[in-house]
C-alpha cells in the first residue's frame, strides 16, 4: 500500500466516524490522514498530483476545523455526547483506543468509579489504566478510585492497591482508594471535563483462553463482551471534584 492509499483509508474511516457523529474519533483520523498527505506533498514534484493533494488537504482540513468548532459549541452548551457500541467478540477496543484522545496535559486528576475492581484480573485492568494515565497525562498528580470490597479477596485487594500506590508515588502521583457498598454507576471522570461511562466498567474484556493467546497483553487484540461507551463533557467537574 502506498502512502497516498494509506492516507485515503484513514480519511475514509474519519468520514465514516463523522457520519456516525463520533466526532472526536473522526478528528483523530482526519489529523492523521492530513499529516500523511502534507508529507506526501513535500516530496511530490508532479504539479498535477501536487494540485490534487492540496485540494484534498484543504477539503479535509476544512471539515476538521468544522468538527473542532462543533465539539467546542456542544461542550460549551453542555450537550456533547458521543456513543461507541462495542459488539460481542469484537476487538480493537483497548483503553487507549477508546478514550486515549482525551488524555493529555490538561488532565490533572482522574476519578474512577467502578464497583468491580476487586478480583486479580480487575485490579490488573485498573493497573493498565494507571499505566496509560502515567504515559499520557504529563500534569496528572492524583488518581482516585471508588470501588467495593470483596469478602473473599479483601486482604489481597488492599495489598494490590498498596503496591500500586507505592509505584505511582515514584511518578509523583497519589492514589486514593475509597470503598462504597452502594456504588453502581461506572465512570471515569477527567479533571478536563470529559466523562467516560462504560456500561460494564473496566472489566469488559473476555478472559483469554490460555496464557499464550493473542490479546493476553495487547488489549486491542482481546475479544470483548458487548457494552456501550458514552462520552460526555461537563464544565463543572473541577468545581465538584477539585
């Protein structure tokens, strides 16, 4: 596949997401595809091809700018809502793929509310999320988790969180763990205002068949249970949780 074909495929995916009103995902595709085309223009000596590529760049750039304005307007009005439906047995849904585009230098703290961060594999999922936050959010200083206790594994659960807390402190990041017997809703709240609500919480991946199957470590390759992800934005997050 040549460079131009790669760009067109990414841009087509952007159009598909755009049509489904998954605007922030579409914007990522537009930006990636545009960068490829811009780089292609720099090394292109044929005037006809350069003119064609410039026209395509302008076309998709205009749409990308329109999406940016639309998302900003919806955020300001408190009306932003993006929904992703994860089909049973589908792949390509790592935490980074689902909401990594919202993890940036604007995120100073994160609140995770999920009643099922109790068993070993559920705590491992939370660890994976923490790793992603450490890598992506350069100004993050605190992660707060509210979950429930498991009578069978409460001792282990506390030890796992204690070990993770010590690791995060090495990155100058504080972990606060709270427990609730009545918590039901599952959501990830970013200080930048983005709220990610996953129907099944962090634990929507199917158990691997064995320890050497694809998806054991790369969650983009792990088959999923069916669930829905709703992404909204609230300007009141800092006031409520800060």
